[in-house]
């Protein structure tokens, strides 16, 4: 079963509105989560690192005021796309690292398809 | 900076045969981890296999094995006994071996398994 859950899986919003996407680690704590964006037929691009209890770290070229990240607990990070525009339509996916006996394993959520109309 | 290169945009394989998906990387880090993920059309990223840079043995997970050649900076994925359900996009990625886990992804390889 999934160890990282993402919600909603699909969302359609009107241009100019805001939409929130949640990323939860199930049965483990994640002090750090990562948010990626993937345009159709392209690779995943890291947007930001979400840090529990502190500000997110954004990659170059990613607008922090547009993509608000909140990591309020050890199991939940949220990404809010503010004042969404059609060009923000994309697949957004989060990840979290789970330490285990076999070493590093980074799990991804199911992803969220955002369509801005 | 880290860079992952996957030179095969698309690959075809017959069911039950083995296939190798290429991945080369570039990094100045001494310690790093290499990952392979499968992404079906639904979009989810399914973790397949992990190789640490200091692991002396090639990683294996069921039908998946990673052919790690550190001197050549390559980390090819080998899928044995291909199944129709293996048809998907496959991504090679790398990140710090220690905490952090920011991943850099390659462009991906679309694998099609033919019956």
C-alpha cells in the first residue's frame, strides 16, 4: 500500500483562484518532503524542499509567493498554488524519504493533476 | 551539480525477454545514491531499486537489477522476463546518499513490452 498519500488526485480550478494540494506520510515521520512538477512528456523538476517547522527552500526560478508550502507537522506538507493561471496546469507530485534497514528509500505520492481553466 | 542522462527515449522488448535501460550520471559528490522509478500512465512514481555509491554489489530487487559501473558513471536498469505490465515510463534519478534526498531525474525512457 501507499506510504505517501497525496490529495486531491485531480483538481480543476478557475484562473485566478488558489488550490491546495496535500502530501501525507503514512506511518512514518518525514521532517523533509519534496515537491516536484512534471509537464506532459517531460521529466520531474524539483520545485522546493518542505521543512517541518521552518520555511521551505525553493529552487531557482520557482516563485515562492505563488507556490506556498507549509509543513506544519511531521506527516503533512501542503502546496498551495495561488492565483492560478492556465500555465500552472501540470502534474504535481511530492516525495518523502523513509529510512529503513535496506537504506534510503524515497517514496512518492500518487501525484495531483492540476488543470486551470 | 548533478546530471542524469537517459539516451533512450523509447525502447521495445518482447514479452519474457530481458531489457536494459541506460542511465549515465555526472556528479562531483563522493557519496550519492542512484534510483530507478517506474511511472505508468496514471502518473504515480513507483520505486524500483536503489544503489548507493559505496555499495560494492549491484542491487537486485526481484526482476530488477542495477548494473552499476562506477568508473563509467553508469547505472543501467535490467528488467528480466519482461511482462506486459512493465510498459511504462522509467526514470533514473540520483541524490545525496545521506539525508536530504533531493532527486535529480533523467528525461526518462518509455518502455513498451510487446506480446
